[in-house]
C-alpha cells in the first residue's frame, strides 16, 4: 500500500510542511503567527524559546507561556526576555491568547492533554517527541487531530542532521540494493544515561520508559530510513543497574550523605541555568532535578533488546544500554548488493575527528568511506534545520524530513509494543494498538 493511500485513510498529512506553508502565508499577509508554549523547562526554553525568538522574531510572536510550576514559568519568561502573560492553567491561556501554534514541551505523560486541548482551541501543534506514551493516548490524539482539521508536527530533529540525511540518501540511491535487515545498537553513557534515572523519566507514568521517551528517536529514524511501517515487535528488558540495585540511596544529590562515595553524584550547583530553572523553584512542586539514581520507585528498564519486523519484510535487531562509558551508536544495513555501516560518537571524554564516517561495502569486495562533517551545534545541526522547516521553509521537503502525527505514532508504537512485549512475554502486532495499519510508505 502506498503512502498516498495511507494519507487518505487516516486523514493525516505532512503536518510539518503544511504548518510551515500556513506560517509563510500569514507573513505574506503582513501578520505574525501567535505562538504559545506549555512547559518551560530546560528543553522548552533551550530548543523552542531562545533560538526561535532569535531566528524567527520577524515571523512569530510569543503570546503566552504556561507551566504547572508558577516559579518556573516566571523564570522562563525572564530568561526569554518576553513581556507576554504567564499561566499555570492551559485552558485559560488558550482562551485568552488564542494562539495559532501551541508548542508542547511538558512531561511526556501529559502531552496528549495539551495536544488535544490545543487542537480543540484551533491551534496547530508542535510537540516534542515522544508524541505520547501509550496506545490509548495516541489514538485520542489521532482522533482529535482529524476532528479539528488542525495539524500536529512532531519534532524529530535527528532526521535533519547531515550524517543521517546522507544515510537516507545512500539507501534510496540503491547503494546497497534492497535492504533486508538492520543491526542498530545505541549506547547512553554514565552521565547522560544516568540523568534519565534521576529525573521524572524514571517513572513509566511520566515517560512510558526509555523505549518510548528515548528510543522514539531511533525507531523514527528506522521508519524514515526504511520508508516502511513496523509490523510486529518482540522484546526483552530489565532494570539491573540503577534503582534498587545499590546498597544506599537518598532523595537527591545536594543533601546526600553518600555523595563522597557515589560515582553518580551530580553537583547541580555548578550549573547556573539548571539552578535557576529547577532548584530555585522546587519549593513550588517538590521536583528535584538532581534526584537519586538509586531510588526504589524507578520502574523503567536500563537495558533493552528489541526485534522488529517491518511491513516490507526488513528485520531489525535493536538494543539500548544506559550505562556505557561512551555515548553513540553503531548501525549496519544489510542489502542485496552490499552493506552500509556507521559508528557515531555523540558524547565522549576524548578528542575525536570533526567528521562522522559511513562505510559502503560491495558484496564482492569494493569499499568506500564517506566522511560527513559533524562540527555543527545542536544535534549535528539537526535542531537549526528542524526549526527552519517548521517556521521558515525554503522549497520542497526533498528528504521527507517533516514529521506529522502518523510518523509520531509509528515511532512510539514500536516502543509501546516493545514495553508491552516485555511485560507479557509475547510478540505484539502494531496493527492491534491503534486504528493505524502498517504498510510500506514508498513515495
């Protein structure tokens, strides 16, 4: 089944592109799009606050900021140097400011609430990944989008980095023939990986587990690279390093009596920005940004292995480890004519080359090394390119990088299916989770 058929059946479109066209039309009419944001934490302010104001102030204006923490939303307003009103009640903000675009950067488990309310209020949505955390919330978003006539864009910045774009280009230029299987292994280091276990992500009810919160990036890349939907998933996972797997623990790092012997001690006082956003406002909601990685309430996995079968019959072996000495990934595409391999180090304690390599190997011996510069900031330049696609596009979306609700759904459904498989010990069919039916999305 072709992508055009899917669009007709589900009522979804290339949301990112349409949102951008609507934005451009408003500028040509001499008006700016009204933008509101719900969730004023580090990600919201750093990705969708400061840079959006800097890069697109001629196209948009912020009309409201909202956060359940009254101190944090005021801190965000001051950091962004805005004079718009602030709110702790989303309904009130939507009613009073009537935004054209609502940016959602709250805890994952609440995304569906903000997205649906925004759609019902007549706003297009830009939501951080993951779109939501379970199949029921996912279906509710799909239904609300279809009913509202507005669009949901999901911010998959990884699609936009030059290295990953080059992989897409090579695969679709028949460089290794028909892809038959993929080996994909992601490693989070003992700094970044551990951080998920000290923050709100440590609870399934908030993040859906790292198979949803973090792996949504990776599953989306697979769906995008392969241009096919996942069909069936089987997975293993456990919590064997963090959480209760330690003889001592405390509430959070600053007052911890074990800080001198804990290798995972995090001194938040050295980060002025995090102290302003979180520590200065924890009196309002009790949230500790420097929470203990050994808390006994942690209920997400810290090691995961997933088998995925795609509608185009590609088989994928995927794993995620959260306590590696370095951070990055290895990926290998096996094809009928050869093999494409890539190894990327995202965070590391040593100096590396200012480029990432892709290796193409012909089945009968010819090998080629392709080097792609990696010296751009913001996830290899992906952040800047994503924002431009959303707020000020130029021409055709050549590599189909703009992601809508269907893309957002298919990425999280792999993680949701994997989590359900681990809990049940059984394989899970993607088509059993929502009204979306897997197929091959060749354009």
